[in-house]
């Protein structure tokens, strides 16, 4: 039996409520005594850590993160910490994890569960059964390039500057992650960039083609201009499987793809670092896309599906537990198909449930499927 170490960082607000539903599933998996088991530790992050330690993540929690095989993260922030100094704000905990572990590959799936296809802003037939994965470079590009400034010109006008910078190795490593993911899925990968007007786009195109040829010629690669990709995602999203792109385009395209499929409460994500020299596995952090939702905290209303689906991603991408990940995703689909809805995805005539009942219903399906 292989034991995997998980660090659970529930954080603030609904982060705490939805993490309980992941713990319920971990207990079921451990109870089944399969080939994989989980050892969990928990710690504070965000506002809760600021209250306890004066910083958004303590050195102790960072040490636990260092030895964990995967980090499962809830959400951070809330009005209580709106006025703390910028350097110690709740998000600083998440940013430190991303920076210290070089979590450069951000995976944002857009899955449309059949039961929610009617709720999409696109036509049902376009999104029903949709399952695409936007892979965004997260640690370089326009958001980090220097100079980044607003300067006052001699004539009194101001000029804002952002700089888009990429190096060969930064592109190579994300292309390799994309190829690995494509191999685990349909074997198809798009790369979106603007090589027609941007020098970084030319580099993305050339490095992608060369890396793909050397590393994964078996993967079907298609290059697409980023603006055309935005259009095609709306026109015919099911033509895509894995889409790799830079930080800026990825920010926009991943939101576009994800929101076709339903509520913020449904969207999981993963951030992967470089492979560990000892284990070959990347350091990885899994988290829902949404925040701490202070408006519904403590009311039992939070949708736990984004958090549970993030845990399913951990099983798939950190532990190769494809069967269990499939079972969790199928359990979510079944429960939605049975008409259970949290308030954020409620539709007429269906059964409204709270966080715990949604979590329990999904857990029951998982338990049954595991046999
Ligand atoms: P939010 O994602 O917390 O909430 C936006 C809206 O979506 C709210 O109405 C909320 O009730 C709803 N919502 C979010 N998740 C839900 C869920 N699981 N179930 C049901 N409804 C859900 O964004 P916000 O209100 O802009 O930010 C609130 C706090 O969260 C802020 O302090 C912000 O800085 C922080 N934040 C943290 C993260 C993170 O931890 N990664 C991400 C975004 C925002």
C-alpha cells in the first residue's frame, strides 16, 4: 500500500466548510483499504493564520507543505482582514506557496455536467458533455515582466508600461506538462498565442513546435491564434481538449471556458511545480477557483463541488488514481442528475440542499461505487 501525505489548508470563510466534505471522502477512501491511503495534516492559512501568527502562512505550515505530496487548499480572505497591511494580507499565504514551490502550471478544467447543461449561457448542445482543460503558465509573462510602471512624461501625460517576457525554458516546461496531460486525456493539444503580432508569441510558437517534436510527437498538436481561440471556444468548445497558453491569455481564456459550464461553486483548479528530483512528481496545490464567500459563510449554503472536484484532480494528477478520480467525478454527475442542488445552482423544481447534505450525497455515491 502507498501512503500519500496531504496537507489540508482550509483557510477562511467557506473554505473551512467545504474542506470538511473533502475530509469525509478521504475517510471513505482510507476506510476501503485500497492500494493507496492518505495521511493528512492540517494548518492555518490566510486570515486565520494572521490571527494566530501575524502572517498569512507560518513557517511551520510551510514546512508541512514542503513534505506533503499534495496541498489541498480551501480559500482565504474576508472583510475582517481588509485593512491589514498589504504585505501580510490573507492572499500572501497562497502567493508564498505558489512562489516558493514555483507552481508554474495552472490547470483549469471546464467540465459541463449533463444535468447543468441547461444552466449554461451557451446552447445546451454546444456544452453538454464538455470536458476541456486550459493550462495557463502562471509565474511569468505580462504579470511579472519588468519594467512594469506608470511614468509621467515631460508633457505631463502619463504612460503605463507592462512587459511580456518569456524564456525558452519557461515555455518548454509548460509545453511538456501540456503534452503529459494530453496523453492522459484524448491525446490532443492546442497552443494559443499571438505570433502574428508579438515576439513572445513567435517564441511560444517555435519552442512549442520544437518541444512537441522532441518530447511528445505522439500528441496531436494544433497552433491557434489566441483571439481565434477565444472565438472558437464560444462557437464550438468541444473541438478542444488541452489548451496551453501564456499567463495573460490563460487568465482570460480559462475564465471564458469555465463560465460556460456553470457557477463559481463548480470550478476546481490545480497548480503544479517542476518535478521533484527524488520522486519525479511535481509539487502540487489543488484549490477551488472561488474565494471565501463571506456573504454566505456560516450559513451552510456553500457548494462543496469545486472543492471536491479539486480533490479529484489531486488523485488524478498527483497520485495517478484515475479510477478513484473518475468515481468522484461520476458521483458529482449522479447527484446533480438526481436533482440535488445547492443554492448557487438551484433550478426550478429541484431539491435544494446545503453544503453538508450535498457532500454526504456525493460521499454516499463514492462509497457505493468503490464497493
Ligand atoms: P468569492 O468567490 O468569494 O464569491 C463571489 C460570489 O460567489 C459570492 O456571492 C459567493 O457567495 C459566491 N460563491 C463563491 N463560492 C461559492 C460556493 N462554493 N458556493 C456558493 N456560492 C459561492 O469572491 P469575492 O466575494 O470577490 O471575494 C471574497 C473574499 O475571497 C475576498 O477576501 C477575496 O480576496 C477572497 N478571494 C480568495 C481567493 C482564494 O482564496 N484563492 C479567490 C478569490 C477571492
